[in-house]
C-alpha cells in the first residue's frame, strides 16, 4: 500500500529561483501538450501517445529558440508532467464510460503560475543522504524539517509550493497495512450540534470547542 509523507522545507534564495524555473518549465510542457491534445481532439484526430508528446514538447522543443531554456532544468519532472497528463486523460475517458469508480472526473485544465506549483522526481532524480537532507537534481540539498521518520525508502518525491509561498516535499513510500484485531462489537454514531457525537450504547461525547478554550490565550 502506498502512502504520502509530507515535510516542510526551507529553500535558499538561489534554490527558490531554481525551483521557480523548474515549476515554470513543468507548467509550460503541460500546457503546450494539453493545447496540442485538445486541438487533435476537436479535429477528431488520433490522440498522440505519451512518447510522441515527450519527443515533440521536450526533446525537440529544447532545440527551438522559444523553448531552449527547458534544458536548464532536470528532465525527470518534465517527463513526469506528461505522465500525469496522460493519466488525467485516461481518468477522464474512463469516468465518462463508467469504468472508473467515484465522482465524475473533468478534463485536465491548463496550469497557472498563480495556483499551486508542483514538480515530481522519481528515485533517479533525488537522494536522501546520511543526514537525511534530500538532494534534488539541479536544485541541491534542501533544508527540511523531519517531523517524523520515513518508514521506507521513497519511490518518488514531489516538490510543492502552495499559494502561501510555503515549500514542501511529499514522499511516496510503500507501507504494510496494519491489521486490527477482529471483534464482534459494533456501535452506531450520530453526529449532532449540541453534542458532538452520541453512540448507540448511550455514551455522549462533547464537542472539543478549541476556539472557545483558547480564545483568551
């Protein structure tokens, strides 16, 4: 079973500049490819494969004057961006055909520089050293706050910048699901307003009301 472990990081001024460049390149590759796919879809042409998109919008784009700066960042997040776009397309079409469980999935949207920024590295693009300071390709060692230990070696890491200009690393690791002891006991829960929860055995749980308790502080 896969799980995510998220940690706060504090990049230097130089690293913020390199991350901004990386986020911009990932965003451009995604938007260029999405616009091309939408054009093919509207003209009822065959959708290009993921490898074809990578060849056109990464490999060949680096040789053009308008996109030559794509070569200044790691190639891995650019490839992962197109992998994510391909997966988003598949999720949409599977959802429209009723082959995907859950809520209906919408078409992929264009990325904006004002929204949440991400760049994903596979295990070839980063390493966690002896002092557990992750080093990402063309970014360098990042200062990270290890709020908890990683339970296993991560398979990928996503660098995230949120709308509040905070930076995070989100690791994906493989964990074993915890087996709970079997029991024949069961209880019903009714959530309320005055009482936070009332159990079917008669027990009542009061609301924690953290604001009321700490408003003086």
